[in-house]
C-alpha cells in the first residue's frame, strides 16, 4: 500500500537551476496539495488541486508552478531555484468521506 | 481565514509522566481538527482527527484529544509518555468544504522525553 509517493527524496540544486518534484497517490483522491516545511513555521500550503484539471494558489506560491497531470499525479516545478526555496517539501492528498490529508515522506531540497 | 496556535514550542517530560500539548484554533464554523506527529527525517503521521460527534477522540499510540468549542481548543493528551514519543507534534485545522484535507498548521511543539 504505497499511499502518497514523492520523488526524489533528496536534491541539491544550484541557484538558478530548475527541477520538478513528482508526487503520485494511489488512493483515488480528488484533492492534492504541496506544502513546504521550514523550522519554526509549521507547514505552509504552496499550491493545491481540488480536482483533476484545476489548480489554485496557496499561502506561498511565488517561485513555483504546478501541474495536475491526471488524478494520480501532481508535480511541483521550480523554474529558477533560489536559496530561499531550501526546505522540505511535502505532497498530500485527500477527499471524500474520510476527512483529512495523507502525506508523502517528503523531499529535502537544498539550493546553494 | 483559519489559523492554529500551538503555544508551546518545546516541552520536556519524564518517561512515564503524563503529557498535554496545547492547540488553539480560529475558524468561523465547526472545524475539522487533526494532530500529526513527525519523527526526525520522516513524514507526517496522523495521530487522530475530529470532525463531528464525540468531542473526546481516541487516536493511535495511546493518544487522545478533546475538542472544546467554548475554548477553541483541541489539546492532545497521553497518560504515560514513552521514550519513543519524542518527536514534533503538529495541530492542524481543515475546512468542511475541502473535506478537511486542505490544512492550516500550527508551528509545532517539539517533545523531548527524559529517561
């Protein structure tokens, strides 16, 4: 039972490089989310997708883009990485009669 | 807008002692409330959740939480802490219109357990 799978688990980027974080869920959830976690700040919502084909900004969307490729997959793209984007990124999914969100194991990103 | 406050950044307890982690929320209607635990280098694991019914909620690992509407609180408790409970704990609030899955988190409480 995979749940929410994120790749990669670790990544180091140079300032200005681009990359895409991948997320897939196998629970048939409608909604998917990207959060970032920084010390002392809890988790903050970057972008979310309430259903396939829709995406919306969260609390901290600047510097990111997302794609809801299909119901299973929701990717997060950094077009030009900055040191301020050094963080741990979590993907989550949820929907329907079971309230709550299910989280992946996270991607630890360092931008140097 | 919804918000969550965890007043205690860091708590230290002795193994075997009781534990209470505080959580206060702000939300216009009846919220969905959650507690997650995160061990170092790991993802978030759901401990328990409240969305309706009995205000005392039982979770995994012997944890429980009580929803008190009058105090806008959802405090997490455990009668006897084990060394393996050392971790960071996050309280979160979600809205019914998103099935509780779009969450606003508190800043977390780091729990240290002394032998």
